[in-house]
C-alpha cells in the first residue's frame, strides 16, 4: 500500500481542521509536515487490562495534536509550539525501535494522538508488516477524527480507543479550542462502531484483538456533561459499548487553568456518573479516585510513566 496515493498530504484535509495546506512545503494547525514526529516509544502498562495485559503495550506517542486542551496531561509533547531534538522523525528509526519492543514478547502497538499523523502511522504499520511483524494495532485518539479518514483505516486498525470528551460545545471551546467537538467526535464514534460493533474479541492471552473501547475523563465540576455523554451513547449507539470511565484528572503543574479545573474530581460527582454508567448496562472499567496520584506522565524523563 502506498500511503501517498491514499492520504493526500499536498492538500491536507485528514483531520477536522481541514487546513488544506501542502505539508511537503509548510505546516498547518498541527505544525507537522510529511515526516513523522514521535516523542516517545516505550512499553506502557497503565492502560485498560485487556489493552496492556501483564507485559504492556508498545505505545508510540506522536508529538503535537489536533486539539490543544488547556489541561492536557501530555502537554510537554502535545503543544504544537514545542519542539525537541530528541523527538524521532525517521520512519526506519521509529520502526526499528518498535521492533525491539515487540521482540520482548509484546504483541500490541498503540498509536497515541494519531489523528494529525495518520499517513505517517500507516507508513509505520506497513513497514512493520513488510518486515514480518503483525502486531495488534490500537488507535488511541482524542476523538476529534474525520469520518472519511477513519474509513481509510478500516482493516488497518484492530482496536479503536477513542476519547469522547464533551457533550457541551461551550466546554469544548473553552477547554479544547473547538466548538464542534461533539458534532465531530460523535460521528467519528459512530464510524468506529460501524467498523467494530460493541463486541470485544480477545486472543488467547485475554488481550483485545478486535473492537472498540471509549474513554471518558470526568472533569471536576462537570459530572452532568459526562452523564449527557453516557445518555447519548446508550440512546444513539448502544448500551452494550465498552466504556473506560476515568477519574484520573489532575491539574498539571505549570498550566494556567480556570478555578474549576484546579482540583480533583470529587467522590460524589464521580459516583454519580458511575451510577448512570451502570444503569445503562455499559461494560468496561472505572477507576479508584486515587488514580489521579499515579497517571502523571513526565515526558522529559527517561520513564514518562512510573510503573
């Protein structure tokens, strides 16, 4: 497969921003050209149990993002104004690093924040496949994905792991800079559901090899928005979906945040959302409230996620 024949980077409209720029000559919203920009590649055990298992998943963290969330826990690598000499921009080097991790017995590769580097992601997957590596491919996105692009990933992505962040467009604009988040992400989720349905197929090791898990991070003071999202998923898609309901929000140091986001999620508000999750009959996972003490990545260290 020649990704350049599928993904037209000379007039880029791969993500919902639809910049329409020639990425061979300049950069658009994401500030990424035609070469991949990867900040980190390492085994990660902090995912859902059927994603990471005992050995972990080989996560490939793309730098920059097509959302600029003011509270992003990965802000050290997701800000589109940031650059680092340590970031990887050569596909062969990236592929070789992934291979070295797969050779340890890990069988899954997760691409984190891939929406603005879909063409590069597919190039990496193709290179792995041509080398005889056929890992389970996990697409771990913020949910701000374009349906037409997702359709081109059918048969390439094994497991979709999208966020669904907001129901309220005002919140999306305040916190992530886009007013059409729900409009776009809900369509993206429906397309992922068309491809995968609500059934998770597991391999002999108990790891997901086909399906979709929707992640939602409950924000302090906004439990009602979380409930609206769950109601939408149950009523408009399926109450049999797998949901990962997260309480791990924390205010990252060094970021200017509104007062409401300068705190953790309260026990009562998180429990309120859990009750709606259970009443609808969703399958999946919830977190202990102390999770906000553990999921604190530092991409400026050699071990971004302390295990």
